[in-house]
C-alpha cells in the first residue's frame, strides 16, 4: 500500500491533522457567527455605516488545529470600522467595539448558539460560547490604513502607544499563492470526483500540502510548548516561515522536514536581533517579541531541531506499530492512534474489495453469497 516509510508517515500525519482540523459543521457555525456579529455592529455601533467583519489568521488560511489539551478551536476575525485614525484613538476604538460586542452578548444570550461571556485581551475581544459549540471567537478592532492599499489596516494594542499595522487579507492571498498550482489541481480532481464544476468546490474543501505542513508544525509546536505557553511561537510566524520554505513538495513528510531545515534561512538577523517581516506589510515584524526576550528565539530554534529529530527518527523505523509509536511521542498518542485506526480500516476495506473482485471473477463465490475473506492485520502488513 505504501512504497516507503515516508509515504506511510505522510499519510499518518495527514490523517492526524484531519482528526484535529475544525469539522465542517463547526466551521459553518463559526462563519454564521462572525457574519451575525458584523450585522450587529453595522446596526448598533455609533455611526452605524462602514463596519465590516471578516475572518483572519488560521481560520482564513485553512490551517486550524485543535490546541493541545483543549477541546475548543480558535476563530479569529477583524472588526473593521471605516473611519480615519484622526477621528478616534486606540482606546476609544477598543472601548467602542467592546461596548457594542457586550450588548450583542446580552441580546443573544438566550440563544443556544449565542455567546455566554466576553473578555478583553491585549489586542482583541474574545467571545466564549457554550461548550457544545467548541470554539471561541476573537474580534480584533481595526480601522483602514490608507498607506497600505485597499486591505491594509491599523489595529489596537493596549500596551503600545502607536497603532499597529497589519494586512490579513493580503497575507492570506500571498500564502495561498505559494501553493496555487497544487490548489488548482486538487480542486479540479475533487470536482471530477463529485461530477461538478471546480468553482462549485468550496475553498475550505481543498487542502494543499503547504496548509497541511503548517498544521503539522503547529500540532508539534502545541505539544512541545504545552508547559511553556508564553514561549510558544505565534501561528502567523510559523505560517510565514513555512510558506517561505515551501518549494512545491507533494509528499507531506518531505515538505515538513524540508520546512524545518529551511525556515531558519528566512529569519533575518540584524544589529537589534532577529526579525521575520510580514511579506505584505514589511513594517510588521512577527518576531518582534524576540528583541526584548532573546530566549524566545533560542527556544524557537530548539523546537525546530527537536521536530527535525523526531521526523528523522520516525522515518528510520520500520513497521506501522513502530512508526505510530514514534509519532505518538511527538504529536500525541490519541490523534495518531485514531489516524492509524482509520488507515487500517481503509486498508482492510481495500483488501476485502480486492478479494471480492477476485473471487467473483474466478467463480469462487456466487453473486449473493457470503465472502470468506481473511481479516488481515494491518499492523502486520506494513514492513
């Protein structure tokens, strides 16, 4: 079924992140929620016109993974108000958005899918929901940045005096372009399988190797930094470096291992320390925390080294049980074993279909008879 151990690891990693990816029903629920919040902002904020809410971060990039030790997904969105920065301050905008969002919470608290709490963070407001929804929604207040094109924004930060620059929509487009050809090819194959037009296939249904690479990196990162969350590198930093390092690999194992080896090449080092600049907004540095806390850079490089060692060690063992055991140590036993079980079920079904076809073709069984197929142990089939 697999030519090499790297093929097997690629499939196991792919199935593992599928286990931890946000399910379609939760993705739909989160989408409905941020759209509903946008409608509320437009109708109830002072100066009602000119509000837009749209997704950003992992939700927009298609690189969501369930955080280690949690059963709740992070969903990020931007609350953009179309006013000039001369008309407000960071604090005024943050407070205004917070007040309107709290009113939204009160008005929708009776609904099963309404927020149950809201709390303030450094740059955003966070909605919490009933545990059955399994996600929380971060709302980032922002205004347009006229110096950075149609999608550039200025965002609030209660710890910094200056407005912070960002451009999540342009960043998402840059990220997707890094794997645009593979996306197109996979979308066409999906359309053929579903007998529909490629444009009818939602973008969220297509997973490129680059997206999966980022998910694998984040999964390992979450486990590696589980007891040191304050040192955990930001997802946008990981995504940026992985996209820079990606060179069109189709095999997930190769893509992740190559990314680990190439990512440091895209970290700039200057007189003031390391930097990882936003490729679409160079004045935004995703590694800005490293300047004041150099140990964060050391821990980041240490994590990459550990991940590389884990992948190479997994690639050196033989036998599915040993590969699963090694990957479980690095990525978590639960999701890896579940992925292996799903792969084993698929393999057995494939073998059984093959046995049925052979038996039917040779007349060993009748068309309405039971199939005496040996139940092969998948763990013993991969050497």
